[in-house]
C-alpha cells in the first residue's frame, strides 16, 4: 500500500488534472491518518515491551526516542483534521499548478516565466516579473482562503493534542529535539548581523555588473550583463552529462546514477498541469529514489541534477543498510545537507554543462546560496509570527511580510508593483502551505554545505569521506549527533555563521 501511495503521489504531481490519480490521492489522504494511528499503537507495544532494551541495543536510542515522541503527535480526535489538511494541500497544489498566463504569445505557468525573468533584455525581465506577480495576485484570493483554513486547522490540531501552540507541536513533529524556537531566533539574529550585510554588498556588485543605478526585483535573477550561464543541451544530454560526472565523483555515485538512469527514475520537464517545484521521493520496496522537477532551460536544471540527486544518493545509500524504514530518513535540516553539499561538490564538472561560462555559474551559484539564506529565515520568522497570532487577516500577513523584507532583504525594490509592494511575495513559497516550518532547515543546512565547500577546497578526499559517512548514517541518529559524525560545526553555536561565511569572501569579492 505504501508503494501504491508513492506511485500515485508521483503520478498526481506530474499531472494534477488527472482525475484518476486525484481520486487515488483523496483515498490515501483519508487512509493515511488511520495508518499513522496503527503505527502509533504498534510503537506503543514496543515501548511497553519487556524487550525494549533489546530494541534499543539493536536499533539505537534515537529510534525509541522517535517512538516516544510519536505517542504525543497523533490521536483519533484529529483524524478528520488530518484528512482535511491533506485535502487543503491538494487544493493548493492544484491551484498553483494550473495557474497560467499568456506571455508574448506563449502560455506560461509560473515555471515557464522563469526563463524570461533571466533575459538580458531588461524590459523582458520586467514584463515577465510583472506577469508573474500579476498571476499570483490573480489567484491570491484562493490562496489566502486556503491558508486561512490551514492555519485554523493546524492550531486546532495542536490544541486537541494538548500543546500550548502549533509552534510547540510542529517542532516535535519535525524531530527538533535538540533545539527550540528560541535557538532558531538566535540563529536568525546571526543571519541578520553577519549575512545580510554581505548580501547587500553582493547586490551592489551585481548592479554594477548590470550597469544599472538601482537594482529592481526583476534584475535580481540576472547576475551577468551578457546573460546567466545556460546549460548546453536538452534534457537527455544533461542527464548523460550528469551520469558522466557522477562516475567521476566516486564509484558509489556512479553506481547510484546508473540505477536512476537505467530505470528512468526522473520526470524533469515542465508541462501544463504539473505541480510546481521539485522533489525527490522514494519508492519503498524497490530501493528506488525518484526525482521530479520542472526544467525550464536555465541553470536551475543543472541544480536539480545535483540538489535532488543529493537527496536521492542519500536514500539509495542508507536504505539497504538500515533494518527498518524509519531509520532511512534523517530530519530535514540534515537531509538538506545531502542535497546542498552535492551542488558544491559538483563544481569541478560544471564546464561539462556550461562550457566557458562554468566559472560564472559557480560564482552565481555560490552568491545565490548565500543571498537565499536571509530569505529563508524571513520565511521562518513569517510563520512564527503568523502562528503566534493565528487570527491574522490576509492584509495583516502581507504587512508582516513587508516588514520582514525590510529587515532581511533591504535591497528589495518591486518598482511599484502594487501587489508585491504590499507584501504579496510571501505566498510564492509553497513550503509555507505544504510543509510548515520546514524552510529554516534549508538555511541551517546551507551553513553546513558551505562548510563542506570550504573543506573540499583544502582536502576534497576527506570532505567527501565525511559527506559519504553522513549519507550512510541515514536517520539513525539525531541532528547534533549527525553533525558530529560528519565533523560539521553546529550552526547554532556562537561564531559558526561568521566563521563559515568568512571563508567565502575571497571567492565572492575577488
């Protein structure tokens, strides 16, 4: 049944208009909470068993810790709420996936507009970004309504389970046993103090390269006046180049990518009705990762073949070694280290994808890795504020986002676009709807991925060995223990952010 659910999810996201798989997903949304209750009951038996100590000896203390926490996270009283939450997520995915507009004679969804947003023609960029903002404004009423219902529902779920707030619930639900919301607040302050000023300088340098007096939001995607590096070749060519690269990175990555290519475990090109974004999932029983994306002819296509492949490599590596499925997947702030670090480990092969523009790609990718962090923590603080005051109106949410942009993205200028100027940009982040409080994991992971980047410059063999060891460990340990296993500095510790980012300055400001 799990395998059937995995395959139905993949098919549904490939074409959200397909009624058969939409009904399949409705069935699984209804069944999933009931199955979670059965899992919870089975875990309770293990926890109360006289053989509990043997379980811990065989599988480790972290597995038992997860089981103990799971006893607090589900109850028959919230079954219908979980079904409703899944239905709302499905409704959001369909609303955003089917939205489209005509741009210069071409029907474009949100992803289809991205290539125009990187045009060297400033008028085209401005027009594309306006169309993108207008499209979000067009569906904003539906998205606001969906999010209102999500917030109310999620607050209710936490209350029924006896939690003081949804924030308290979601931290446990995401396996955050090692740190609290207060620790994340301190991390956000490190980002404000250390990273935001550097990012402001990156944007100033970008404006000079583009020859503009003031950088507007439609200029941000373009790093070079003669155009961003674009991958050379179509989808099949890029996959073959990636296969060659992974054979050269290591024996293990070569075997992994051969498996992916031989079994066609990709759906990469954007098309009407396809869900936004990209993901890697796992088809249980076959040890088969699956990569989903929306290729659009930009450098992001190559990022998919490194980022999502990093996720896929971890699960491909860990799954055969782990005795139970729950030990395969770590918490997400670790999982994103696998994906983001693979992006950096791939730098030496970028000439295969971008030719003479390889150095430009690596610079833009490194700069973008850093400038995304303030946005990531803004998304996180936005969600904290929303759930601290869950009765917020749609307008109040926009005001909060507008305020956070001033703090974390002080260079942002929407050139008078009314919807975006008023704080509408928040709703373009699907994680806020589908994966609440997930997005900070990317920021925490990026700090660690940048550490791997710096270490690989000095001793690539040692850095790769530490990374591979992290992948092998899967989800067998908690966050702090896995950081130690990979010899990574803890992002929450005082000075880690500054120490990590200082190592980038010579590459960013030559």
